[in-house]
């Protein structure tokens, strides 16, 4: 069933539509559909379908914060996916890989994938995908203290937002961006710019009052009013931040905001409240990105307990840090093994596909390319020669009196002759010459960017090879008839016109005594008295 399923067919198109419809709205249904699509793709020989299915499944695992499985499926999809016209899914997969690598502390790989996401989205006018990827990249740069680069990608995100038609998506992104840009400007000491961005943030919140309860918004307000010295508002939003923190269940989503929140609480020496905050964070399962969060919290515990001269708690926090660090190293090993397993599996799959491709494109008897491969190559060469204005030569040839060989010596001997020809003709193949079996005792040779004189020299070598093979097989001196056409392609013609003209030239030779070759530039040359057989 899988072999007949097209990625553009109604079955798969329906899956894509349903997946996009439930994405971000029903994670459980999204995962179910992604797994169903993956099962369908396992039985398919279509690499595009497999890459899309892997991308959707990896995306689904990202939504469940299962970054090891996300890495496996996204990585297995991206090479083939990037060669398809599924540009939106490709940009999303690159972005998800960036998120996954970032959670594991592999910031260089995260940077590479975010950049790929940005470039893919920009190249194909996918403003929403570009905006999301630019925002994530800006956040990564900000965490790495690359503030100028962060500001650049924030600006690109804002430019993309102007072209996003979905008002809800646009406002969501703008709210996040204005929060991050305000915080960035504060860190950079650009307080005037911070005020400008803060005013835009307030306008978005006035338009969407529900945004006011978000943790990142309250953090931004608290930091802004702190640097502006507005104590009443600072205290108000500090209290709201504390309330928002305890109400927050998305520690992965608000990872950076939680770190900023704890850092500010530590600077304000809110040690009693920090004890409760640490306890709240400790309630969360320690895995994935939260390992990094727990490590950072252990560091702040050490700083705080040193200030409080509590040696026992300093030792406990130090031990916790060691445990989390060991867990992170184990996670790094798991990531390595996941990547290693994936690369081995991909290498095996490529080898299998290569063998299948070669088997499908190779003539079983002669070992040369078959007619299917021949047709694809002539199309490619025709386009290349037309574009580069190079000569393209096509030779049609067959063994003279081959039927008599079969009749006199048997078909087994005829097959032995064809096998010997195939083995010998392989030696001709190079960057400018391609040889294929056309059918029966007919062969085709393509010559790229060669003069008539160069081609005729190779035609002579072919005749010598055939003569030698005949002697070795005790068939006497065999000969071949060769019809060749050589010219720069005419855009009005098609690739098969070459084969047709070469075939006419071949029969011209056969009708004029065989055992020779003629080269023409157009079919009407055969009507000329100057047409010669060498």
C-alpha cells in the first residue's frame, strides 16, 4: 500500500491538513495523528513522505518536552525534508532542532539550526516562521551576551510581524518581543530605547488585557520600573511577579524569565521568599532543560546560604549541584548515543536506497545503465548543454549480424557477447562520456562538450573493442554500425530529438554497408552528398 501513496495524494494531504488544524490546540490528538502518519510512512518507499512524517513526530515530541525523541526524529527528517517543497515544515523542523539543541546546552548547533530556519523561511516568504525563528535566535544571542546580534534579530522579527496576517499570532509575538527587547535595552543601558519599547508593550496589553497576567510581562514591568526608580509600581509588579511565578506551570517555556526573576530576588536579598521559590522549583521533575534550571538554582542557593552563613545548607546545595551536573553529563551521553544511532541508521538507509536505485537503473545482463537511466541522463545533459551552450553528442550503435550469432552459436553465446561488451564499455565512462544499453544489441553513448573529431576517435576505439571481443570469444572479427549526432541544443527541440536523429544516422550506416560510423549535426545532413561513413 505504501508504495502507491503520494505525498500530494488525498490520503496524505488530509493528514497534513488535520495535523496543522490541531497543532498547538490539542497536543494529544496531534501526537496520535503524527504517529499514524509515521506508521504509514514506514511502509512507503517515498523519501519525501518519510521525512515529513519524521518531522511531524519530532515536532509532537517537542510539545511534550521529550527532547531526546524530538532530536531523533527531527534529525532523521531534515536532510531529505530540506530538498522537498515543504518549506513551512522544513523551517519549523530547523527551528525545533534549534530549541532541542538549546535545551541540551549545545548552543553552536542551536545557532546553526536557528539560522537555517530563518534563511529557509525568508527565502520562501514565510513571515510567521521567520519571525518565530528570529525571536528564538535573538533570545539565544541574548543569553550568550551577544547583545548587538540579539537586537538585530529582534528587529528582523518585528519586520516580519508587519506581514503576519493572523492578528492573534502577530499580537502574541509582539508581546513576547516587546518584553524581551525592553529587557535587552535595560541590560545594555539603553533606557530611552527601553521606554520606547515599553510603551509599545503597554499598547499591546491595552489591546489584549489577558496578556497582563503573563509571567514574562510582569517580570518586564518589574525590571523596567526598578531602573526607572518608580518604587510604588516596582513593588506592585514585584508582588505580581511572585504571584505569577507560583501560578506558573510552564517552567521550560519561561526558563529565561525564571532565571531573571531569581537573580533579581537574590539582588534584593529576598532570602525568605527565595526559600519558598526554590522549594517550588524543586517540586518539578529534573529532566531535559530543567536540569540546567536546577543547576542554576543550586548556584543561587550556594550564594544565598553563604550570605546567611549556613554551612550545612551550602554543603547540601553543593551536593545537589554535583548530582545535577552528573545527570547533565548522562543526558549528554544519551544525546550522543541518539545522534550516533541515528547516523548509523541513516547510513544504512542511504546504502539500501543506493543499492535499490542502482538495481533499478542498471541493466542486469551488461551491468551498464539501462534505458530508464538513459532517459533521465539525456534530459539532464540536454538542459546543461542548452544552458552552457555546449555540444551534446549522442551515438546509437548496434552489433552487425547479431541475429546470426544467436542463430549459429545459441542465445547463451549472444548473452556472453553482450556481457563482454558491457564490461568493456564501462571503461569508456568518464566525466564527459556516458554509456547505456538501449535494448537487445543496441547501445547509446552520450558525449558532452566534445568536438566531432574527439567523438570520432572514441567511435574508432569502440570498433576496436568490439573487434577484440569477437576474437576473444572465437566469433571472428565483429563489427558495429554507429550513428552519431553532435550539436549545441536548439531550445525548440527536445532531448528525444537527439536519439531520433542518431537512430536515423545509424540506419543510414546500416543501409550503406554497415561496419562504420557517421556523424551529423542535423537529420537533413543525411541527404547531403557530403555525408560520409568512416
